[in-house]
């Protein structure tokens, strides 16, 4: 069946935007058809209907005035939305109204207020040749960065950036696509590149330009406008920062908890004293990218110390920052063209705080924020009403006195409304009807309303009234003078609204010339906010300024886990020391389950990260080397997405550390080898320790329940045994959580099982089996004895008494496999 002209128009647009849900404007609604309608109805939980019985096309729709909320929900679910608008007034056009797609909203190009203030919304472009050329941009703030890296570094960057959307010029192979989608589900192909290289990429080397070109082309294609606020691309190298791979960020719970996938219980949650959205976003970036340049670290620490020493000025600064809105994203909306009057009022309030902030910085001997042009911007914004509405098409945007012509229109409208009040009083007196009223609605305009109770004695013609509308309980009338005044009032209101809209658009365009200075001010404010946040948190939690060792010394006194201590009282938390040197760089940690081994290792890693991001640390004294990388193998979890077992995940994380760690790295290995058989795990654990000791010599914390490993301190000079102490009292296990020198022989696993309230039968049986194992010196399965049908069995003396005694005297736990085989051969020869 041939489609109608309107459906033909829809189908033509849909053909051009097949990967998007098309919001097709029809009057006061956005309509969706065919598969788009089915998808939207399901995801938005709205009614799915049919266009007509003869041509049953699936359709659904949403009101245009509330479309934003529906679009946001689709974007959150990973869909793209193409917004098609009517480009002509249907009342003024004969035939089909011209329509165009004015914007394609994708997860990586969202620009409205629905964005999380505390997180960036990155769009990443990837160009793959000999290396991965990646560029990522937060379209809402204008930040743009670019780098070149290998595949492994690419996935580390992917984990750090966490883009909402990735774009490529051509599809990746299946394996690469699967790995990328484990981090970011929205992967788009944009294969129609323009030939024009964006000016933001002009200063880059040729090898860095393809990704920036791809990103800009995609943004321009989807947003249909010039985004002048996007800054020139900043090239960075991943090795300019401490390297934290995907596993380290996950295991250390820097910005997202492993269990709940939220900020609660993370390092980010501790630093909760930022006052601005820009500061919070920058804080997250600093946590995930600690510095390795000592001079830059020391500069941050010096500012934190200054704020600590001058806490009165710091508190005044915090008060000023509390009045600063999200300048970065306000600038983005100015450039984008979707800023409203309320946004600009927020910008004015923010800029009014800059003189206060600069005055405080002067007292602290900190360089001020450049503000030469800011007074001019404040003057431009000063004409806005403080209570300006969000809509820019309803008037009441500007103050009286801002524009003479606008004041004239407003005066005419205001005088007209005063006349209407006087008219109501006059008509009440003239007709004698005290309940008569003059009112207005958008459909009928101004009218005189008389209730039914007063109509029986009322002669409308005698008073010059013309009936306009009949209601169930009243009649509405119009007079010639009221018609004339209505035209005057509504004409003045309409002209005032149109003029305010034009004035606002002019103001918005004028502000575009100040984008660069506004972005610079926003960046300085963000840095100040993070540094005062470091100071506030340090003083509240009794942190100290770290020192950095040129001799690669790691010496932490009374170190505490920054997150764990927040959920405990200071008196209950047990601090611990850590001392690793150039010639004693491995701690082999033993101790019971739940005693705090993992917490101890994590706190060393977190303190190192805090120090290198420029924060004070939870210690009484801290001297650290500057680590180039931190590697972790903590916890046990299957990777169900990629089909990898717990043990495979463990081996991959270990491989990453062993292949990439240097002498300047920190390695955290927690119970390596527990995912396989005892002897396999023990052998792998020993081999890894020996490899780190002999080939890498990185600072290493290695916890284990393989007590056979504690003998390694006799052959590995750089290894030191320590343990987390626990005491057994009256059959109960008491955790001391104190790290002590030397090894411990018992893991107290059955005691921990008892604490977990396993059935008493299981606990008793476990103790029996353990006793048999310890007496027999082997790990063969011991069947449970039955209480019935017990028979005596004749024992056979298979070995001579000499062999039997020799076997009993063997210390199997201390024998190497080779020694055991040699001894077995000797015994076999003896029996023969």
C-alpha cells in the first residue's frame, strides 16, 4: 500500500537515521512508528496503538513539552534519539509541512541538565592503525584530550575514562568489540568523514589527528551546530601518571565499590568536601590519575598545608565556593545554544563570587584567577531578573529599565490590566451584579462572566453585552470596549515576549565571545575546590603530610585504611607500620582469615595513591617512594562476561603485574593460587615470589595461607615474614589486627567457620579430620566413621618396621618434590 505523504516523509527521514529512534513532530506531540514505536512503548512504558485499522502501523507518542524526560530515559538505556521538528508554521503552509532532524542525541552527546554533576560524560573516538589513537571529549564542558597507545594501555584508559559512547570509523573485530563492550555498551560506527580537519586538531602531530577528526565530525553531524566551546585538543601520555590498570582500580575501590557499584565505601567517598560540581569531577580525575612528577605533587601538598595553616581563610573560601554553580557546563550550554535565563542568572551569581575568592587568594599568597573581563560579563548579566523562568519564550526575563522599548510594551500591558480591574468594578455597579467578574483564558481571551443565578433578571442587550460562551453555571459575554482593550493588552504582551526573546538571543551570542576566559576561571575554581577539600578532610581525619624518599624507602608509621576507619571509632581502629627498603622489599604476610591482611595491603596502596594525588595521608608519619604503577591481585570473582573462571582471572591479573612491573612499582598479591589444587597453587605462589625477588625487585606485599612459603626468607634476602596477630582464648579466636614480625603457623580456618555460625556438626567433624591430617602428615580423604556395623579388620604389615619408622620420621612439608621422589625410590629399593 502506498504511504501517505506524511508517512513517506517519515520513512525518508528514518532511512537516514536507522540507528536512532526517530521522534517525529506532529503538532503538539512527537510520534514514533513501526519498530521505533514498539521499542519506545516497551522502554518508556507508554501505550502502543495503531495508526488506523486499514493500515495497522504501530505507533506511540509523547507530548512535546514533556519529551525531554522521555528522551533522557531512552539515552540512559543506551539508545540514540533523532529529534525531527516542524520547520514551518502549519497555519501558514498549504500542503505538507517541511520537517528536519535538528539534533541526534546520543549517550555521549547529552547536553542538558540531566547529567550527573559529579561525573564527566565522555564521548570517545578510536582510530586503529599501528597503535590506538584515542580522543575523548566531554561535550558538556568542552574538555578534549588525545593520546596514542598500545592495546593494553588502551583498555586501561578505557577503564579510567569510562566513556558513555565510543565511535569508530570502521567496525572492530569480534574479540576487540566484546572486550570494549564489557566497559561501554554503546559502540557506534561513523564511516562518512568530512575532509575538513577541525581547528582544535591543527596543532597536533599527524598520527594524533584521526581520532580528533572522527570525534568532531560525529559531534557536528549529530548536534547540527558549531560547538565553539570545545577546547583545543590536549595531548597526554599515559606514563605521565601513575599507572593503575583495570584490576587495580576495581580491587582498590577508588571510585566505585565492587559489591554495590556505587561511590559508598570508596576512596572518592572520603573526600566529600568539594563545594562545586567542577571540583567534584576534577577530584575523581585526580584519584584515578595520581601524579609521578614530584615537583607537581609537592606543589599540591604545599597548597594543602597553606589551607591547613590558614583555616579561617579556607572556611571563607568554602563559603564563597558554595555559591558557585557549574560554570563549565553553563559555558557549554551557551555555546550549544540551549542555555536559558535561569542558567545565566546562575552564571552571574558565580561570577559575583570571583572578587571575594581573589581577595582570599591574595591573603594566602596564591595567584589570583584572571578576571580582567569578568566585570564586563557581570554587567551584561545584571539586567536579568533574579527569578527569571527556565523558558525563554514566556517573558519576565529582564528587569525594568534594561530596554526602553520593552518597558513601553510592559507599561501598556500593565495599564491595560489596571483598566480591566476598573472595568470589573464599573460593571458591577452598572449591572448591580456583585459577583460579576472580568477574566481571561487562552482560548477565548478576555470576557465578562455572570453566574446563572443572576441571569434571570439580566438584559444583556440593554447593557451592550454580546454572548460569547455558555457554561453549565454561567454565561460569558464580550463588549466592544473590552474587545479593543484585549487587542491592546495582548498585542503589547506578545510584542514584549517576542522582544525579550530577541534580546536574550542577542545576549547569548554576545557571551560566546567570553567562552575562553570563563573556561579558564572554571578550571582554576575546580583546582582550588579540590585542594581545600584535601585540607578539610586532612584536618578532620588527622592526616599528615607525606614525604618522598629518593632511596625508594617505604616507611609508614601508624598507617590506617582511610575508608575502613570511617566506619569504626578511632579508638577501635588498630594502626600498623610498614617498612620496606631497597634490600628488603617483599613482605610475606600470614595470619588467620578475617584478621586484616587484605585491609593492611589495601591501605598501603591507598596511602600511596593519596600521597601522589597531592593529599595528606592517614599516618603519624609517612615516607614513600614515587611509584610508577600499582598492581593488585585481591579477592576472588569469576568474570562471567568473558567466561573466565576465578583462577583464570587471578592468573591474568598476576601476569599483568609480572610482565609490566618495574623496580619502582608496588605489587599487592592476596592469596595467589587458592583457586586451584593445593600443590599447584603453592608451586605458582613460590615461583611468583622468586620471580619478583630475582627479576623485578618491586615493593611487594604477598599474603598467603601456604605456610610452607615462610621458609623462603632463608633463601631470598629481600623477603621478610610478617603476620597479623590473633589469640586463642578458651577455644575462641580473638583478632588483634596488629601486624607483627615473623610468620604464623595456624590459619585458624575452623575458628573462623565457627564465627560464621556453621552447624556444630560440621565444625566437630572438621576438627576430627584436621586432627587426622596433622597426625598422618597427608591430605588423603578421610571417610566418616559409621556408628553401626563396625568390624575388626586384620592389618597387614606391608612394610618392614625399619621402613615404617623412616616414613614416620619424614618431614614431608619441608621436602621438595625432587627430594620426595628420591626418598620414595630409596624406600622402594629397600623393600625389594
